[in-house]
């Protein structure tokens, strides 16, 4: 049974990666535990205090700017 569970988990990861590749997105998890898809064009992904998610291309904001905006950077 353990072998079957590992195979199903592997199949789920492969399916998720295939979906992301076809759609041109990366999946991020918010601080609320929700999964959001953001374009692969975004170099950095941020969440504000209201739960809104923004994908930004270019240079990352420094910690001081993030604190002033009350944003948090999300990682994959």
C-alpha cells in the first residue's frame, strides 16, 4: 500500500508540472493556504495584507519597501 501511495503522489506532481508547463504558470501558496497560479513571466510574487497576489518582473523589492507596502514575497 505504501508503494501505491508513493506512486500516486508522484503522478500528482507530474500532472501538476505538466499543467503548469501547458498554461505557462507557476503555482504559489498564499499565507492563507490558497494555491494561486501566476505567469512564468513574473520574477517575484507578492501578497498584500488583503490576500491579493501580484506577479512582478524585474528587480525584487527590498525588505524596507515590502514593509512599507505591507507586502510579503511568496516562494514556490
